[in-house]
C-alpha cells in the first residue's frame, strides 16, 4: 500500500504516515509578516500578512492610494519597512536582497530609460548589468526580447520618440532578458492598445508556464480576472482578502437565481416579504426567464418562503460573483 499523507492546518505541515517526519510545505515565492510602512503621518501599508504561493499569478488590487506600489517596492527591497519583515524566495529582504534579486524581474512605477538612446541601446545597457547574462549572450538576448515584446521594428528609434505604449513594452522587456523565478509588474498594460494588452497576457502566461511566479499590480479588474490564479486586495493600506481567485469569487453573499415555472408569483411573494427580487434572463443555459434575488437572505429561507406561497421551486443557484462585485464589496462595503 502507498504512503498515507495527512495535513495538519494548525501546524502548517504535511505528514507521511503516523510516525514519519513532517514533509516541509512548498515554500512561498514571497511572504510578508506584519508589514508596515509610514510616511510621516500617513500609514501607507498597515500590518499586511501576505503569502504568495510559488507558481501563482497573483493580481494585487486596490483603489488608488491603497498601498499597492509601496508594498511592491518593499517586496523588492527598494523600500525599507517601518515594521515587519519581507521574505523573497526564502531570503529576508532587504538584508539578503543581493542573493535573490538576480532571479527577480520587475517593472515598478513605469519604465525609465535614457531618452536619447534607442530602445536597443537602452536594453543592452541594462542587459550588461544582469548577473545571470554572460556578455557574449547579450546581443542575442536583447534581440529576442525586443521581438518578444513587439519592438523589433522600432528597436533603433530613440526612446524619446516612443509612444506611451512602446515605452511600456520596453519596460516590460527588462524582466524578460533572463529567465526569472519571480516577476513583479506594476500596471503592465498601462498605455497599451488591445493588441498590446493581449501580448502582455500571453507573456505573463509564458513566464508562468516556464516556472515563474508573477505578481501583477493593476486597477483593470477584467485583466486580473483573465490572467491571474490568485488575488490580494488592499484597502487603505490593509489586506482585506487574499487567496485563489476562484475560491474568493465563489465565497460571500452572492445573488440567488431561482428556476420556477411561476416567476411572476415568485417575485410577488418575495417582494411582499421585503426581499429584493426581479425576473431576469435565464443563465447557465436556462431557456426561460428566472427569478434573480439580490444578495442578503439565506437560500433556505427564500425557498421556504416560496414553498409556503405555493410556488414550485425547481432549482436554486448562487452563481460566482464577478471580480468587480467582489472588489466593490471588499473595498467599499463595511469591513
């Protein structure tokens, strides 16, 4: 018989059989412990406890001023925390940042390059400082990376003549010069047209498929929903939710959708009891209209009310929320 494995959530370890030694859990790509950063009287990041799983594509969300960029800068050792600690690829940052940063790529707060140099020359200067890139390999790496971000035709134009979208593409090229274990991108689709946005999605997917953990800071909820496996939501410097995107979307008091042959009587019964309900289009392939009940009342109470009113209930579902609904609930609702 094969080995039996059990998990002890309290201990945070997985055990093999009863008497075997614990098997260490998979290490996190990044972890923050009680992370706090203040700028004078302003608390930008307040007690954030976040673990980014190895191999995840994590979307870092939050309204403007929520602390996203400050958190990313502390993750990369660009800013010292006022309190708390950061672990990056198993090493404490910023003290041991030199050990892990060669394996980390980033684009934070927009790209910055020499305006009078071409895109190719700018990228070659940065490539020359890459510890993991040998000098003979630099021209080939620069050429391949420019092609990957769609700048081959504009490689020899001066950076100051680039459009906003082209500048953003060149910034995205920097973390792509060598294979990384972790990539942190702040608003990577800023200034890009739909084709450029699709390219960024593809590049993120390729990096992740090659083994990189990717952190994407963005205010574009549709892009996060299309790209990321995990999300972390900040509001006023505090972490209000984090975890697998699918699990978070399926949690919480979402709307109920009721399938019944008597939609009109169902709506009248619910509204008569003070419950917000209306007839809406069928979902999940339903050929007929269904009754949509606003978030709030528990499903068993709704069903019981309809049965007492003599309404036949064929099915009750609670579809997963869209990311926009989740984001609004977490950042604007009561916490």
